[in-house]
C-alpha cells in the first residue's frame, strides 16, 4: 500500500486547516480526520453541474456561479455541457485551493482554469450572491459539507432562509439553485420552499454509476 503524503496545508478564514494529501495519482483534501473530497470520487459533484445545466442549456448566453472550486469536478462537467457563449464564475474562499489547482493538481484540472468562459474569484460566494440581482441563470453550491456546515459556521448563512432568499434574488426568472450535500436534510427542503423555490431532491452516488456513498442534490427553481 502506497502511503499518503502531505503536500500542503491551508488556513480557512475564520479557523480550521485544510490538508492536501497525495497517494500515487490519488489526491485528497481533508479537514482534521474528515475527508472533504477525493480525486477518485467525482460522480455527485459532476451531477451537481449536469442536473442544473439541463435546465439552462437552451439559453443563448447562460451565466453560472459555482460556489467552491474543490477539485474542479463540477466546473469541468459544466464546461463539457455548456456552449461557447456561456460564462462561469467560480468563487473560492481559500486562495491555496486555487493554487493547488494550478500547481499540484494541474494535470487533473487540464485547461479548465484557462478556458475563456471561466472567471475565478477568490472571495466568499455569499458576498457575490448578496450583491447580485437577476444576474445568474444558475447558482451551484458545493460549499462545506452541505446545509449542515462542517468547515465554517459562517457557511450556514448560505443555507438559512435569508441566504436562500438572496440566492433567489440573484437568479433570473426560471433560474436554478443547485445544492450538493453529503446527506438528506428535510428541514433544508422546507426552507427552500419557504424561500420561494420549486424544489426537487435528487439522490446521487459519490462515484456515479459505480456506486459509493449516497449524496443528495437539490435543484430549486425560481418561478418565471
């Protein structure tokens, strides 16, 4: 068995430390003993993009906001579906995660970060959402562990009623808020509805058709 090697660490604003690990060609990002993401498990992050893109791909110039770069699975899946006139803004709070994507994990990311459709913003996605008005066709949130925060308590503000209402305001009519979670959360489904969304909860597997842990994606549509 090849041992894990620590490549780098990164401080999370507000507290906590991320660790970038590698074992052969496999990468892992951990917070303490919790693995936040692994390069071998991409199915549910890809589904986050494809489920949202199905609803907006007929729009001539779709504009997407992705909260959380991670290992880039969601970004690359969106680029594969959306046309040349699309615009994708990726908000990543931890600058080192972007540096890892351009450095240690550059081969995995390919040309996704230099694609002309992509803009990387090293800032809190909640600030971008709060400052937007009918600016996006879809907002994808793969932040923390889902509605129940793990890395930063302030992430909870993305998922409370005020945060969800701000997301609805930031979306264009018929736009989609898609949210990744490590597990179900009936109270979050209720909050989405209370915030004015039409909600669909989709179970997905961590490694797509090959199985893996059971995750959840909500697709919440702002009514026309």
